[in-house]
C-alpha cells in the first residue's frame, strides 16, 4: 500500500507541476502588443507635452529679449541729439531691419558694440534667417526692428514670431493669419512708450 500511496502522491505532484507550467508559460502575443501600444501612446503624450513646454519657454524668452532691446533703444534715444531712436540700416527698405543691424550714432555698429546691451539677443531657435519687411511681418523667427520715419525716427516697433498657436491675443500679441508669415500666426509686437 505504501508503494501505491507514493505513486499516487507522485502523480498528484506531476499533475500540479504540469498545471503550473500550463498557466505560467509566459506572455501571449496579444499581451505583448497591448503593452507595446500603451508604451508608445505614453511616449507620444510625453514628447508632445515636452515640446509644448519648450515652445512656451522660447516664447517667454522672446518676450524678455524684446523688452531688453526696448530698454536699450530708450537708452540710445537719450544719447542721440534730438532724442531720435536709432535708424535702421535695412535693405531693401530702410525702415525695416534685423535687430542686429540697428546702428545708433555710428553706422556699422550695433546696440551691443555701442554699450547699450551686453549682447544683441537672437531668437532662441537660433535660425536667424528671416526677413524684416514691415511692422507685422517677422519671418523665420528673426527679431525685427521698424523705425519711422527713416531719417530721424521718433517711433519704432519690435516684432518676433511666437511658436504657441494658443497665445492669447492682446496689445502686444497680434494675429497675422492674413500675411501668413509666422507659422503660429502669432507675432509679438512691442512699440515705443507713448
């Protein structure tokens, strides 16, 4: 009888091991596909959120840069005989130029080389390949300066394209959908104090 009992217990143990092996073979193909899909979705959401936060940070930097340029322009105006703003050295239009070419008092020098700023800022994307051809049209993320009238400017405007398409419109943020010059259709627009 004891031989019989040991065979029965061995069989039970073998059946238990077989059941365990049947239930714990590994992951099925469907389970692996679902997990892979979930990881892909979470990664996409994370990248989109990160990109959006980066664009907002660059827009914030653009606003700060244009305000710094505005302060430098006011300092340059105080040093200019007749209290004029620096002229623009724009081509083909003398009223519109990239902020790097604003030349107070001495043609060929800019706000930094004249001591009004440490460095003339550049758009955070660093593309710096756009054109400046009127007050609302700054293309390819270039900081633009508009001086009016061209000879002895008494007013100016600074413009820069923003990346955030949801940037609320306000006095300093204009919708430029009609011109189509900014990918987001939003332009930061800062003018001289009145």
